[in-house]
C-alpha cells in the first residue's frame, strides 16, 4: 500500500457522528497498552498522526483517519485500562460494540495483542465476540522487535492457541519500530477492503 495522504478527519462518540460518505473502513482495537497508536503511525507512514502517550487509555473517542482519500483507518478506544473512571469505562463498551455491530462500511477489524504476553482475559473475551460476530477480522501481534525470532514463533503459537483461532483467521506478527510484518498486513487490508468489495 502506497500512502499518498493520511489525515485525521474527525472524532466520534456516537454513530451519527461517524462519516457518512461510506468509504470502506478498517478498525483497530486492543488493550490500552498494546502499542496501537505507534502501529497506526507506522502503518500510515506518519510519525505523530495518532497520538502516542506514556499514559495508556489516551484514546477515548472513535478516531477517523482518511487514507488516500478512499478509505478510513478507525482507531477505537483501548480496553482494560484500570485508571480511568468507572463512568468513562461504562461509556466505552457501548460505544465500541455499537460501532462494531452496526457500522455498514466496516470491512475489517484488527485486534491488536502484545506478542510478548499470552492473551489477557479481556483479549479472549473480545476475540470470542469477534469470532461470533461474523465480521471479518485479523489478529495483529505487536512489539515483535522485543523478542528473538524463536520466541516470536513460540509466542505467536501461544496466542493462536489461547484465542482458539480458526485457521482462516490470519495472525500477523508486527513491529512498529522495525516495520516487520506491515507489508503482508497491508496486502490483507487491501484484499478485504477493495478486492472482495469489487467482487460483490
């Protein structure tokens, strides 16, 4: 994927605030400390487009990034960060699930998990929901550069086994620092959002 342009478009907290132009969308979700903003910046070849922070849980809205004027990357609030208020956490889940369930232009969901650790309870719950939802999704393991090559393969197998992933669900091993795994991930994104859409 050649990124000719990438820009922040809007933030939403309700479905009626999402863009209405019906460009295809891919959504990124994961635990608050999984490195989502860093991976988004690397995917879009922009250093500071998605805000990274030492404080997990910074993303608290549905954030839309317009790519090449033809598709959206949608950054969803991270789940599982304990230090935000209970009231705020209570609003996140309905907002996320409403978007995932109802958004017609959503063509692919990327669930990010940390390659260094076995999936958390929340990771498993989210993945179970994704597998039951009928939505197209892939699992993206982040922070591969923190592990040796042998450990990467071992931990990737643990993630696939712990999440009980079907063979048809791809698992991408990636690094926002080195760019590892991003080319095949982009190929999968393009296939899901454009090739399959053009085939009806």
